[in-house]
C-alpha cells in the first residue's frame, strides 16, 4: 500500500481524456483528475473521475458523497461548492471554486522552510476550518494533509478541500455511530495517520485530524512527506491494503494506550537552526503530534494558542 495516497479498493486504470480547448489539467487526487475550466465570466475547477473506468460505481458515489457534504458546508476556509453534474457519459463531475495553488505542490518546490509568518497563516486558516467542521458541522475530515490545503494568491487565504471520506462525529469529537451504523471504514492517507488509528481496535476521534494537522506544520519545515522507513515497516506490519474496519461493539477501554508508541512517534525535525519566530508553530506541532490523543489540543485550544502567539 502506498502510504502517500488515500487508498481505493480497486486498481486504477488510465482512461484517455478527450481533448478540449476549455480545460487544462492542473493536478490529480484520489482517483480523480483536477482540471481548470475556463467559463466566462468566472473560473472554476472541474473534478471528474477520468482516471477510472467510466462504469466505476464506487468512485462515482464517492464524488457524489463529497458533493453532498460540500453543499452543506459554508465557511471561508473550506473550498466552496459550485455545482454537481454529469458529463455525456454519465460520469459525475464536482465543480468547486478555484484556488491558485496546492500547499503540497508548493512544499515540493521549496528549498528552505517556509517563513514562520507563513506557517502561522496556514495554521490559523486550517484551524478555523477544522473548528467549523468539528464543532458546527460535526464532521471529522479524515484526510488532512498538505495536498488537501488549497492556497489563493500569496497565502492570502488557505482552504481545506477533499471531503469525500469525512465521518460524522458527536459534539465530544467521537464517532457518531447513530449516523454511521455499527460498522464504518476509516480511509485516509497512511503517512498522515495518527498512532491510534494504526492499531486494532482503532480509536477514531477528531484528535486524528489534529495529529495530521500537526504533520502539515512539520511538512512546511522539513519539506518532505511525514514518513520514514521505520514508519513504513511499522505500517506494513500492522495493516493490510484494505480499509480499516471499525466495529462499534469494541470497547475502547481495551485499547492499550502504551502500544501507540510502538507504531508511531512524532517525526523528528530536520537538523537546521530555526529562529525564535518559529517558537509558536513548533509548540503547536509538538502539542498536536503527541502520541497520546487525549494530550492533543482541541481546535478551541489551538485558536487560543495562535491568538496568543
């Protein structure tokens, strides 16, 4: 399993994209390709499953589910829903507002850590989005990573995207099993997994989003994905290529909190000298990536830290 990609249950196959003077490829995601579509007088993004066979019901349904989630969300730091339609072949197309860049791509192009002020701006915007998700929409994102952070302009505003695998939660940040049913699947990107979701029984709470958010801070300093050989070996020995199954009959009290340290610890920062300007973002990184989920801050805590910093 590729720890840098959100898994799908079937193998991807390439499908030829029809040429069009109105669309150009600007990126790709989990089973989808992202195109920029010129449509006067506005620009938008069209996401369509051209990377999969056109009769792939699973992916079509996933895009439809993402559209339903986005349609209900309304926050300046969450990418805006524009339209949901079908092409002539019946494939689902999700149209969203355009942002000029993806944080993950920007990280790949950097040669030195982002300025502390820039990291702080990203933190504030994404924390605002997560606070809205966790406490108003009552959802956890489940796939926080730099590639799901869109950037407009010179970090004028950052927006969270890709809501195809989010899960409903209670006001306490735990899975809302009344909305998911007795069994749910946790689907994310392994390199950004929190320790507690790498074990069985898994403990799935909004604190997994917080851990992944902390790794995004790490990415902006280290400029590489948050994965090393030790993590890959640990991951491959504890989880197979299928999605993680969560059974509601499992008692979380059975969870051995000490075992999380055996599957993942926070990644070490690169051996570089950082100025005092980074103190606040480093403090947030350390808090968010605590191996024990209950020691991690909530979004409310993070907002206070960022305001004080």
